[in-house]
């Protein structure tokens, strides 16, 4: 009998093939679930968090422009590939193995391309995607080493002999499923401005009232009034300048700042998640975040701060390198920030306001435990939300403000759908 992954009984290669196929299925299903949870949460309590570090960050992938094509998550084709590998191990045939060997090659090329894109362009790696990458490449190596036609001469003869029937079936299933995912995606997107948005607003108003921090950052990314509490929309943004999710929120707020011009005050409450300066939360995720915070605290005016803020977030991956930070400091004239006691004291004062909020997780002692965390008009929202949901909250706050003749809250407000 010719050498094969699946045709020689339940050998080690066949068992491994089934395991790798299952690994692809599980990893793909998890990436699909995370994509929809991150982009279309149905509750204000489901803000996306998958931030192990600045590099190992699934949210960067979920929010990227390649996370889905025409509403179809990239995890879906991977789910089908994993299913084919599993079926090939359970119901082996020479033609099925040839088809899977061909698909494994195409899949491996796609995996390497995506891996390079996420690492070198996005500057991050999703661990869920990483699980799929490992399973896919291991499956390809298995077909390379033990697959049917291994003895054939030439690359084409070894890998390009798939069954057209199998490929046609796979293409039909792929297209039908993709159409279904596209419809589901559109429905989820429409819901963000319909029932989900109304539910989010209701949930926002049901959150307990909290005080603003005792010290509000003097660095604002949006300013409508001199006094922070005079604007219809007041946001204290506990943020880490090297946090990918904070960059995502900053991009959203930049859009909403234009839509709600003259109605928003947004303070950038520095909360770098690095043990060098932050002893409020036991996380050491973003090396260099304290140094960048100290530099930004030395900004001589609001325009310089905003320029520094925008440049750091636009170069988040590069900002992790000490060499980039040296150049950054020189260009803005903020050298020596690490020895500037005034700047360090200012950042520390903001960090310590994180202790003023009641515990929101058994794992951490204080309410401010991750970034971004927003205090929106005295209500705490942990994590990120889709822009449609934030827009709905802001619209309700503006309407509340106008109807109340300057009052910041009407506690018996009835949200959409009630």
C-alpha cells in the first residue's frame, strides 16, 4: 500500500491529522465568535477585551480591515478547511486525501500571508488566530511528509492532483455559507442602530452613578467648555498611550467629536499598564507606556499634546521601541521626561485616581483595572463599544441635557423601545 496520511488505518499520522483538523475547527469557531463579540456586542457589559499584551492582542485583528470580507469573517473558510481535514481522517480515500493535500497547501500560503500581515503591519498577534496558524501549518507538514503521491516526481504531481468533484463541493458550501454569514453580518450591523442601540442606552442609564475622579487630567482630546462638567457629554478616558484598544477608542472619539462638535469634553486620564509607574493594577502589559506618558505630560500646550497623542497612536507598534521614543522626545522637546519629577508626579496623580472606584472584578482591587475605561457622565463603561452604540448614548445625553435645561441627568429617562 502506498504511503498515506489516512489510508493505512489508524496510524499516528491519521490520528494527528484528525487532531489538527479539530484544532483548526475550534480555533476558527473562536475567532468567528470573537469577531462578532468585538464588533457587535449586544450589551454594554460585553465590551471587548482580549489584550494580553500590546503584541498578543486579538482585538487588533478583530477590528482590522481584513477581519472580514464582505461581511464574512476570515475564520469561516478556516472552519471549512478544518472540517475537510477531519472528514478526510474519518472517511479516507485517495481522492479525498489528494484534495485535502492541495487545499492544505493553499491554506498554508494564506496562513503565512496573514501571519506576516498581522505581525509586520498590525504589529500584533491574535492567540486565537495563532492556534489556527499552528494547526494549519502542522497539517500541511503532515501531508508534505506522509501524504499520498509523496513519491511522485515534481511539485505539481505531488500537490496539484485534487478531485474536481471535491473542490466543486467545497466551493458550493463555501459560497452558500459565506452568503449566510453576509446576511447575518448585515443583520447584526442593522441591529446596532435599532433595538441593540436602544437596549445599550437603557443599560447605560441603569449603570450606577460614580463620581468623577478627584483629579481630572488637564490633557483633553476634546473641549467644548472651560469647566469639564458643563458640557452635555463628559468623558474621563482612563487610557494607556500604548494600548491598541485605546487607539481604537481614540479613532471612534475623533469621529464623534466632529459629529458632536461643541458638546463634548474628553479628558485623557493617563493610566499606563506598566509596572514601572502603575502600582494600582497588577498588569505589566505595555513596556514603555510610562515613559511615553511622562513625555506627553511635558507637553507645553494643548495643541502639542494633541499632536503627540495622535502621533503615538498612529505609530503604536513603532512606539514600543526605545529608539523611536528617543526621537519622539527630541522632536517635541520633551527629553529627560524620566527624570522630570513634575511630569512623573502628574502622571502618578492620575494613576492613583484609579483607586477611588469600587471593585469591579474579584481579580483586581479597584474599579479601574484595564484600559480603556470611560467615566461617561458619571457612569463607568469598561472596554470598547461599536461607534453606533456610543453615538446612541451620546445622542441620548445631548437630548437629556437639552430637555433638562442644563441638567446633566434625568434619572427617570425612558430609553428607546420602552
